[in-house]
């Protein structure tokens, strides 16, 4: 029974670290972007539009734009995971005192995070121009 209390104490200690809250914020941010994109993506489904369930309407997408959106969202997912990985590597390098590696990881984390946000923003702009 004591191990449950120890686990709860350890979880509480982790929640008091700023690194934990940064990772939680990143996860929530990427989750919100994903939710917004998925909300628009469901409006493009012809069957949902025909049944009147989608709550909106989007112009029909060509094969080229469907493939582009699919590829873009795959790359969005990959860049989001890369951002989280580089952030974790930054924390580990900082903890070990490897300042050069920490600096490099921080730069890559910003690069991959900006790329993920750019991909998601591009999808949102595309959908907002073609959906109502």
C-alpha cells in the first residue's frame, strides 16, 4: 500500500517542475491544432455532407489536394513528435551539463515546432478558404 502513496508523491513532485508543464503545454497545443484540422476535415466528407451531419459544407477537393492534405498531416504528426523528442533531449542534455548538445537540441526543437505549426496553419488556412 505504501507504494501507491510513494507514486502519488512522485507524481506531485513531477507536476511542480516547469519542464513537465512545458511538455503538457506542447501536447495540448498540438492537440488543439489537430482538433481544429479534424473538425474541418470532417466537413469535406461527401457522405456526411449528404446526410446533413457535418454541420457545414466544403467545396469538393481534387485528388491533388487530398493527397497534399494527407501528406501534410502525416508530416505534421511527425514534426510534432520530433518537437517533443528534441525537447526531451534538451532537458536530458541540460541535466547532464552538456551545454553544446542542449543548445543544438533547443534549436532543433524550435525548428520542428515551427514546422509543425506552419503545416497545421497551412491546413487551417486552406480549409477556412474552402469551407463555410
